[in-house]
């Protein structure tokens, strides 16, 4: 193919208007993009046919504001995602995306940024802390000292007009935070930290009132004048927003029906015979045309997409695209998307642990509620089983009942842990695929800063209150063994819940998936049914039961060496253990702890694998 140079001109120069930029931003071109999806129709149905989402679309995005508009379902977001390399490459049947005439590689990706539609910010952190988090992880430490990063954050706060809310928390469902517009500006700031020259935004004004939407687009307009190519999808902008657009791509059913200077779009459609009411908003006018709600005075058999292909605008795009050569193996290149990191593993771990810690401390419903619930439950169990006697039959019945009761609480008390990851799923996917940190860093910070302290500290408080209230074996080592066992039981429950939360994306599904194994384990725990009397082919299930290991360990810890009284007769606790087939040797006790630790490690390993397997494509 003949090679000729692409004109590095700002978008409107050919239009007579001038975009005053000293250094133009990158030029993004996409050629013959054909994208399909295959919708799943359930397990029993045959393979669903493919549906075309983008039908051989081509275009050029230049310095300035490049808006993609169209009715809902027209393919705006899909086009944006294909350009940004965020759409699953398996659906790409043909076409390539080039930036400044080069294939999009990980280096090129570093100069671009993507602002997702639903703001993915840590709600418990302030605007400044969120921006600093992004800066710490995405600016190379060799080039930026801590002071430089702080300076950069301050300049972004100033550039985006966030000074007044810089120290306000973003907000969660429990904390009232910044406004929608400030949230959106903070999301944009998170991406601007790397000074990207190519910025993608998915519907940046959705959910905002018209004045806030106006200020966001005015901000993007200002940023584009600093030499940036800004590409975004947008729904029905008002006129004052529309007139800031430099370049417009109008989509309809996966095809382009107009691509050219935004200022010329009205004239183009009027030249096709569509009459515009003087007070009609241009965006509404275009949508009325594509939806067939405005009739043309020049009826034709041709579709809007065909008319566009015959227009001078399409010819101009084709002419420019002819000058572009790109390697033919763009598809395979696109598939090998490997995020690159600018900071080391240990530094990422430090920064992510800092954020996780702040989030835990500022999230009272997780940390304080856990402690309060455990104190309350310890008092309850302590009062119900207060200073258990050594006389039979209460001595035995109460002890075994108390142990079963507390093990149930330790396991089911962790049902809330399914929220652990589901709540942060969108943030993790965005940050991990955006090159903030490695999956292992997120996983380790979650385990060591959130999961372990949040479960261990309340359990230690629980054990100290309930153990002595119940009047169990007063030896301190026995107390330690008891605390260790209930901690491990709790951790095993929480790891299973974490595994489930890393595997599914909805609470409803997670709740079902976590309750089922818990109930099964409870049945095979040894309290509700005598495990020795069970059918052989079923009895192996007891080896998977957190309840069995927990119950056996606390029972051995208490009954070994205990003397019970029945009238004048005495009964050693070991006799009860033998009758239940519980091995009360030293190893017999510790094998339960080892098994619980094994369950924790296996669940954690699978949870990590699931985190790595999460689909990052849109
Ligand atoms: N991953 C996917 N799985 C299933 N369908 C998809 C997928 N991606 C896109 N689609 C379908 O492709 C069509 C275009 O979707 P897209 O999100 O690009 O439209 P849109 O113009 O951005 O719409 P909206 O304004 O409503 O967001 C829709 O019918 C959508 O359901």
C-alpha cells in the first residue's frame, strides 16, 4: 500500500474554524471495524447466531472534542470501547484502530485514559486522597518524587475547579459526599494524572443536571485546547453543549450516518431534505431523523448510512484513511492486552494497603459492627451458659450445645463477607485493567488489611468475654487453643465467602452459593447427626465440614482432663470423646487446626484464581 503522511491538523482547520493548539493531540483512526456479539440463550439452546453491533465503520478522531451520538442501542459505546481497546477482541471480525498511524500497543495505551460511565471511586476517601492514590500508582517513581506527585495532584484539583471539595469524601450509601458533577470531575482527574493526550469518556454527562453537564463539557473543551484528543459518547446534549463539539459521529444501528465537523451536521441533513424547526435542539433533530420521526422532503430508497457513504464527508474520511498504513495483524495484537505497571510490587502493596486500611477504618458498618455484634453475642452466650456446672446431665448437654451454638455463629456470622469483593468489583476491574496495580497486590491487601484484622480482632474480644463467663477450663493455654480454634473457624467461613464473592457478581447469587455449603457442613458437623452411624458413601462429607473440625477441637480442648459428676459417680471427659469417636491425642487436636487452615488456604487460593479470571472486557 502506498504510504503517505497524515495531515496533523486540528479538527476544524479544514472547516474554516481554527482550534488554537500549540501541540496537536494524537490522531486516532479506525478502519472497517466489524464487531459482532453472540448472545447466550441459556444452557439448553443451540449456539445463538451472531449479531452485528458495528458494521464496517471507519473514521478519524482529531485534536478537540469528538462526540459520538446516536439513539440508545445504536452502537456509540461499542465504537468507543473498540477504539479504546476495551471491547472483547473475540468479537472483532475485521478492522484496525491506529493512533498516529501506529497500532495500539501497551506504550500507546499509557498515553490514553478511559473515564467509565459509572464513577469508580473509593467513596470513603476524599477527592484529594483518591487523586493521590492514582498519582502514586500511575506516575513512575524514578521521574516523580512524592512532592512532585502532590504538586501534580494540586494542579489537577486547580485545573478541574475542585478546590472547595478537595477534602470532602466522595461518599457512599452511608456517607453524604461530593455532588455528582464533582464526582465526575474527580473521575476525570484520576485519569488526567498521567497527562494523557488521548482521553475516552463513556457518557460523561449521564445522570447530571443540565448545568453540571454543561460545566463538564466546558471542562473537556478547555482540556482539548491544551492539545488533547477527547472522544466521548453522549446522549442528547443541549444546544450550549452541542456547540462546543468539534467533530461529530452520528451512529444508527451500528452504522455511521454522519461523521464530520459538528457545525456542518445540520446543513448536511437539511441538504438531504430534512427541515429543522428553528427552536429544535440539534441533538433532538438528529435523533428524530435517525428514529424516522422527521420525514424528508426528498424521499429516497437509500438508507441514511448509504447516503452518508455517498457524501463528501465520507469521501474526505476515505481520502485521509487511504494515506494510512498499518500492520495487517492488528487483531492478534489487540488480543495480547497485557497491562503494564509503572511501579514495583512492594510499592503498589504499600499504597493499596494504605487505601484499604483507610477504607476499613472509615467504614463503620464493617469494622465497628463486627466488634459490636461479637460483644453482644459473647454476652448472650455467656449469660445463657453462665458458669456451666460439672454435674451431669447439664454439664455435657450445655457444653456441647454452647460449642455448637458458637461455631454456628462463627461460620454464619461471616455471611456478610460476600460483600467483601462484590462492592468493590467495578473499582477493582477498572483499576486493575487501567494498570494501577497487580491482581496479587489487591488480593494481599484485602486479605491482610481488611479480612484478617476485621475477623480476628472481634473474635479475640468474643473469646475473652464468653470463655470465662461460661466457666470453661481456666488454664490459659486452653483459652488460647479455644481462641485459635474459633478464629480459624471464622477465617475458614470468611475465606469461603470471599471465594464466592470473587466468583459471582450479584449478592443474590452469592448468598445462595455461600449458604448452601454452610448448611451442608452444619449437617455433617457431628452435632445434628452421629457421624459414625452415617451411610459410608455419605460419611466422607464430614471431612469437608468446617463445623466438624471446629466442634471436635473445642470439645477436645474442654473435655480432655475434665471430670464430670453424676451423683457420687465420676465420669472422665475422655469417655465422652471416645463414645463420639473423637481422637483426643495431641495430634488429634492439632489435626483439626491443620484442616481448618487447609480450608482457609484452599479457598484463598481459588479466590485469587477467580480474581485473575474476572472478565475485564466490555
Ligand atoms: N457485550 C455485549 N453483550 C451483549 N450485547 C451487547 C454487548 N455489547 C453491546 N451489545 C449490544 O449492542 C448494541 C449496542 O450497544 P451499545 O452499548 O454500543 O449502544 P449505545 O448506543 O451505547 O446504547 P446506550 O446509549 O443505551 O448505552 C445494544 O443492542 C447492546 O445490547
